[in-house]
C-alpha cells in the first residue's frame, strides 16, 4: 500500500509539474548525471548506477568495450559481494539502456508490450527519487562510474551480452527506482 501511495504521489507531482511548466522544450530534470543506489531483492544487494540523457554521449575515459552511452535511461548493476548474486559474479556488471521511444519487456528485449522510456518518464523517476531518496540525489555526479572507466576495465567484467535474465527482471529494477 505504501509503495502504491508513493507511486501515485510521484505521478501527481509530475503531472503538476507538466501542467504548470507549459514548455515542452526543456531539458529533463537531472539529466546527464550519474546516480548511485542499491538494488535489493530477496536478501541480495547489487550496486546500481543510472543515467538519463536525451542525446548519445561519448565521454572521455569510457572503456573500449562500451562505444557510447545511448540516449535514454542507462542502468548498470554491479556485484561487490564475494559470491554470485542474481547471476552476476563478483566484480562483474550488466548494463542496459532503455532507449527513448523503444518499448522493452521484462527481459530487456524490444517488445510490443512493455515499458517505453521518455523524458517525461525520466522526470517521474527523478521526482520520485528527490521525494523518497534524497541520499541518492546527493550522489549526483558527471564522473563515469568505475565500471565504465577505461582505467578499471581489467577490474570489472562487462557481462551484458548474453546475460541470462532468469533471476532478474528489468521491470523490478525500474520499480526500485521509484520506491524506497
């Protein structure tokens, strides 16, 4: 019940903001910054980074096996524990971008039914974060997370390609952005 109330409160804040702004040309709230949080499910915890941008980004220092940060919401899950968590081994990470205008299902693959990213949905995430997770908002930075830095390429393994989503739902990851 509390999560449902938080979701409706966040959506009401977004609706009020859109109603009073009148401008559709504005940059999305909190865009082009990295945020650090945790993703917890069934007593397991992963480090989560997320980033929203309206244009493709090619920051300097980006590891060579990641060509760019595409437009949309990019979510990274990293395992810091000594054991495998939700199919992600120690010092490994998965990265998924929810491209603006593209609909994806639970497994993160394009689908006709699922979640479609947009600037207004990012605004909803951002406002929910500001209301429910001010400590996450305080992590805002333009610095790439260590997993994406070329200097740490040998420390963190990118296992995004071919990852088995049997133990992980992108829907639950996105919902975790909206709740405490």
